[in-house]
């Protein structure tokens, strides 16, 4: 995308991140942004910004751990967190309810989303009680792949429809942003 934060790119008159927040905020008691670097670039959103809880940018699991640890420190009554990428402007408006229902129905520890037969391991429901286990996996075992860690736990996958728009479409390249503009009218 030419540098900078993808989530701050404009889409339909607002940033991608503003769209993610607008869709997710009614589903959660609190939101926090996981981002490294200067947190001031997100000040306009009025949300806390937490940098990775472990060093050396170890990938998406670091963001999950950061969310878990943030919840443990700042919202001790929160049992689970939900994570979504900040470059996916079509987050389902019923994401949290469906993830929680699937976890409860299956008696699972973790829940991940899928669409079009493809798993989206960073879109998930994570119990805060597994924070220490995840930290050990990241720090002591150097585990970086989400699937490697989630395979250790009872995981259930929730399939979301891709019509009218894949809810987990993300804008990684300039042509993706152009496609997101086209899809915006259909997304609702």
C-alpha cells in the first residue's frame, strides 16, 4: 500500500479503521487497538493503544496476547476477547454473538471465523485465562503460527457467508482498496 498504516487509508469517506470500529463497537464493551510505534496516530479514535506485549514483532499471536493481557490488566471482569484485523472493513455485525454461541454449543476453548471455506485464524474469540499459555508458546517455544498454537486447544470454526460480500475481505494492496470501494455499496 506504499507504506503507512493500511487501516488509516480512506474508504467511502472514512478510514478503514473507523469502519471496523463502527461495526465492532456495538458488539463489545471495550475496544483497544494493538499497534506498535507512535500511538498518537490513532488519537482521533479515542481508544487505548497497546503495543505488542512481547518483543521482536512475533506476528498475529503477539496481538492476541496483547489483547488478553490488556484485558487482564484493565478489564479484569472480561473473560474473553475478540480479535479482528484493522484492514477488514466488512466485519460482521453479528461476529461476537456467533463466536460466543459456537463456543458455548461446542464446549470449545477457542473460536475462529471462516468464509468461503477459508479459515481466518486472527478473527477469533480468545479466553483471557489462556494468556500465560500463549505467552509461554511465544517466548519459550518461539511459536509464530496461529494454527500451531490453536491446535493445542479445543477449537471450533464458524463459517460466515460470502454473499453479498466476504466479511473478512481485507485491503492489503491498492487494488484491494479499489475493490473495497466497489463492494462498499453491497456490504450494508
